[in-house]
């Protein structure tokens, strides 16, 4: 009995340790949040509390890609017809999905949640604005926008990431302006122009296809395999360089005013990214070497224009898993 | 998931946005 109770005690001790540290950490985070709220009440500007290196390391050690693929497998299981309406209705209620805009409103038509997630909209549901040269490529929430300064892009106000880490080395164009030193200046092709950015967060209930934000030509694709940490606004405020850690697909090219790029960044539940005109792209695959990226040029000898995209044209989609 | 646009434009490019706002595909982001 004594040996058995000792064995149980030994088995339970790690659990206590985990609960203790987890509880302590949660308490520490609550206290930090309380302090920030008090400072805000006093009208003091607080800089966002970004995660410490050890917190990022712990988060990055979570097997998010494995979880993401498992989540994807689960959502590919075909649901029996009688179960489809209750399951999708729960998802619709939880994430506030507006099924009136969906091209197919009958929930029984979607064989599994993955298909439901990739639903298309009625063509008239999203009229494309004609009077502005740049439109939103997707449904979502504007996390941040503005001018890019000192090669740093803001993921949310006050939390930045490096432009060069995010886009990778500028090997997509031969004629680099040697005179320009900084990475940011090398991106700007016309005298007097600036570099701008806009970050759009797609929530789980949002329509998850994305379209061309302007009339442009896509010359190059760069796929960065990487983590699949959550990119919800709370995490984007907490983890600096978050978008440089996550799996992403960078499309670069040119529009009427020079350089243009669109980057689709994956997340835990949405680990796969599809680009309709790029069949070779494979995202969220089991094996990849850290820090690597693989490139694809769409400019070939007999196609100097690359992929011509019209404003509003379907470009790609995010998929579960 | 997230979409990040990074692009070059003349100095007088202006955004039609507010941080935190919801936006739909097709709605204006900005223009000259």
C-alpha cells in the first residue's frame, strides 16, 4: 500500500508542478493586466507588453503544425447528413457567420466542416469598389495600416516586425538599385514614393477566400514554412515578430505605382494556404527545415508579364489544417 | 489567418480605414 501510494504520489507530482506553475503564470499575467488597466485609467500611455523570449520559446515549442494538421484531418471527416445542420449551426452561432451571403445556403450540401469553411459567397454579396485603386482582398478586421518606417512594419500599434525578415532577401528582381542601401529603399522603385502596409485579420467565422486587392502583375512567390501560432489580435499584441515566425506565402510583383506584395499568413486552425494559379505550392507539410523558404518565379521566357491579376479577381484561400 | 499588403505608392496615397474596423472584400482600402 505504501509502495502504491508512493508510486501514485510520484505520478501525481508533475501534475501538481504543472498546475502550480501554470496557475502562478496565469496570476502573474492577470496582475500585469491589472497594472496596465490602472495606468490606462490614469490616462498614461502604456507600451504593449510583448512576450519575453522564454515565453515565445515555450509557445513555439507547442507542436502547432501537428495540431493544425490533426485539426484539418478531423474536419475532412464526412459528416452524416443528419449531423450537418446541428454542427454547422453551432459554428455559425459561435462565430457569427452570415449564411445569407453564402452561394450555397443549404447546410446539408457541405459534406464536412472543411468544405463549409471554404464556402464561396454570392457574386453580388461583395461589390468591388471602383473609385479606389486598392480594395480589401478579404473579409476581416483591420489590425493596422500606414507608412512603413525604418524597415519595420507594425503588426498592431506599437508592436513591430522586420520588413526584411518578413519578405526575405530581395532576390525576386535582378535590377536592384545599388545606390540604395536600406532594404526598404530598395523596394521603392520610383523617386518620391513611400512604402505602405495594411494588416487584415480574418476571424474564424469570416469568409476565407482572398482576392486581388488591385490591378497588378505577380512575378514571384516565396513560401516560408514556419510555426502556426495563433494570429488573433491579442497574440499579435503580445508576440513581437509573430508574422515572421508563422508559415506564410509572399506574392511580390508590380502595380501602376511600383512594388506591390500580398502575404497570406497561416495560423493554428488555418494552416494551409492555396494560391489558385500556383499548383506547385504545398503548405503545412510535415517536414521542413527551419528558416528555409522556397521560391517560384512566374516570369518565364515566353511570359514576361508574370500572372496578371485584376482588382477583385479570386486569388486564393485559407484552409483548415 | 492574416493578410498583409505591403506596397509602394506616391506620398499622397491615403487610407480610408480606421484600425480595429471590420472590412469586407471589395471595400475601399485607399487611393490617391
